[in-house]
């Protein structure tokens, strides 16, 4: 399980953009977004934490390892 705090992810559209970016890196990953705590949890099958973090950054958000 890889988790990130994404404090600038504030709405459902943001959550969708983050999820889409993560799925582009690892299609079979299980992604859980919690807007109440501004966290993203990923059960990655092939991507590394660095690749996932970079994907979130490319989507325009600032992930911090949780």
C-alpha cells in the first residue's frame, strides 16, 4: 500500500483527475481517494511510489508521502 497526502485535491473532479493519472501509470492499481482527509491510497501492481508520485504531479497536484 502506497499512500499520499494531496492537500490541493479538494473536490470530486480533482479526485477523478488523480485517479486517472494513477491508472495511466498502473492500469490494474486499486486507488482509494478520501476527500475528507485529502489522502490517496494505492495498491500498485507494477508502479513504484516514485512513478505514482510523478503521475500525481503531472496531473497538477502536490503529493506528500503519508
